[in-house]
C-alpha cells in the first residue's frame, strides 16, 4: 500500500518498508502487520494509557531520586543481534534467538525483543541511572495478554562501593534490597493497595533474578522482570567494582490492571470510544467497554510436520484476521499409529469495536484455512 511504501523516521533513523520486510530473503521473517506498527510509539502519546503510565512512572523516579534518572523513549527498535543478545549475555543456543521467537530483519539485525538491548551502550556512555522506554517485538502465542508488539520500560541503576560499604551487606545483597524497595514503592505509587508477590526466576543478564506478579482478573499476572546485573556486563562496559540493578516493565500489563483494560489489542484501537476515555495525567480512570460483542469460535484440525510451531500458526492467522483474532488455543493433540500428529486449534474471533457477521467470520476462517495449508504445508483434516 502507499502508506507502507513511505519511509518513517524513528529516533533519527529513516526506515522504509523494504528495509524491514523482505519476503524473498530467508533470513527475514518480518510481516507487514509488524512493519505497520513501527514508529507508532504509543508510549509517546500523553493521552494514551501507555503514555499516561510512562509519565506517572517518570514522576515516581523524579520525586524519589531527585531527577537523577536519565530518560530515553525515542530509540530506533532496529538493533543488532549483538545489542539484543550478546551484550546481555544471552547464550548462543538460547531459544529467544531463534527465528521462531524473534523478528529478524537479516541475520545480524533484529527488531529488539526487549529494552535490555540498550543497557550496554548507556553504561559505556557513562550513565549510572537511566530509564529506556520503547516498543518491543516478539513472535508469540495469541491471547488477551500477549501481542507481538508491546512496550517495555527498562530501569538501570549503578552503585559504587561507597554506596554499600556502611550497610553491613555485600554489594549484591544491597542492590537486591534496593531494587525490591524501589519497585514495591513504584507499585504503591501506581496502584495504592494491590496484592503482589515476588517470584524467583532466571535471566542471563541478572543474578539473582525476580519477577513481580500482581493479582488481576482472578489470576496472578507477571508485570516485570528484574535482578542484580551480572558482573561481566558491568566489567565489559567500564564499571569494574560496581554493582547495579535492572528491571524491565511490561507497560501494557501494568496499564491493563490500572485502567481495567480487558484485552491487549485495545491499546492499538483508534476508535474514539476507546481513545476519548483517557486524558493526560489521569491515571487509573477505569475503562468502560462500549458494549460486549460476542466471540465466535472456529475449530481447525490438521496433521503437523516437523517444522510446525504455534508461533508460525499465530503469525499466519494474524496475517489474515489481524486484530479480529482474540485467541488461538490448542484444544486437542494426538499421535496415530503411523506416528502422524494431529493438532486441533480453536480460534476465537471477536472485534473490540463492533459485531462481526457470520459471513465475515466464515470468510476469515476459509482464508485462514487456506493460508495455513499453503504457508505451513500442513495437511488439513
Ligand atoms: C524481559 O524482557 C527482560 N529483559 C526483563 C528484565 C530487564 C529482567 C532487566 C531483568 C533485568 P520478560 O521476557 O519476562 O523479561 O518480559 C518482561 C515483561 O514484559 C513481562 O513481565 C511482561 O510484563 C511483559 N511481556 C512479555 N511478553 C509480552 C507479550 N507478548 N505481550 C505483552 N507483554 C509482554
Ligand atoms: Mg517473563
């Protein structure tokens, strides 16, 4: 389309559609649905829930750290494999590097899958306190809390030996305690009283590592990952003998809880009935659904092949149905005597903005079936 052909500019970098989407290049797996999101920068719209949230988090850090945190929110999402993975010690064989999980522009360039891709460069530039907000990209499953483009805010704080020498703790324990205190304070600043819990986890770039979960819609929802930065990252970037903490917040996840937004697709809506409900500086206004449109479920069964992955299926479905697809869920799975494996997926179609007609849904499903067969080479049953 004409819109897709025009170059956009992000963080001073001009990006044309053909620089990012290369159908004939096997080292490229970026579809037009993803390209169309680059440059929208929802987090830079002051009246959008993500912008309101970003600004409220800025307020918290400004107040509690006397403006020491440097803020960045306009960095180009095209980064090198080195920035996205090597600089943060992601092992060569880690799944997140695969074409199944990450959008590759070419073998050396990706759409960043996390804002941690910028840690090393800011450290090298001498920053000790910084917040980096940006759109991040991941091939993933489809449901109400996962979307292939979402937004993160990275926080990073460096300590020197003077900071912890009088505390009676070692640097790592000191940083871990400061990290938890800082993020619990942020959670209270955003939510007031809310049920939350810390869960131990693993990240290649931090040790120890934690996730914070918040109770939402009758379940625990993971809203951030964090930890004490691996020494190797500090050493390699000019901070020998220092310690640091880092966190990565999922902005949509926090905003869903704060504004009662039931589905992650809504953040991308241009419908006035969505956008007009939010205004600059107003945190926690509860979203009122325009009306509840019914979902429509369609099942599809096929024999898979060795190359089949659920992420590939979701990409094909989204390529046809766009934001009309709400969920793709495996509901049956068996292997026959010949060793052939069958999967049955249930696709939920629902618009956030209007009722879908039977004809429209039947057409979508027909096109989805055809695309799944042709692009994934599976045998429909
Ligand atoms: C990371 O991305 C780490 N870089 C976070 C980090 C930074 C850890 C610094 C330690 C130090 P993770 O993959 O868990 O971690 O993602 C972080 C958050 O992003 C999650 O907690 C969740 O809130 C959000 N998130 C992850 N995947 C999605 C998705 N598909 N859609 C929406 N939000 C998502
Ligand atoms: Mg996680």
